[in-house]
C-alpha cells in the first residue's frame, strides 16, 4: 500500500492531476500507519 501510494503521488505531481496526488498521499499515510501499528496481535516488526 505504501508503494502504491508513493507511485500515485509521484504520477499525480508529475502530471499535475490533483486527485491522484490526494489519493496517493492518503494511501501513503494509511500504509505507514498500518505498518507501524500492530492490528490483531502483538507481532513485532523488524525494520
């Protein structure tokens, strides 16, 4: 989800399409939050 958000954000900025930039930023933020916060368990993430 983070990679997809980053790709959409870059495409939106290069092509100057604001809806792609917005969707890309939202996906990027949600992906980072889901990666940091463990949901459904206490599994430790290794960076």
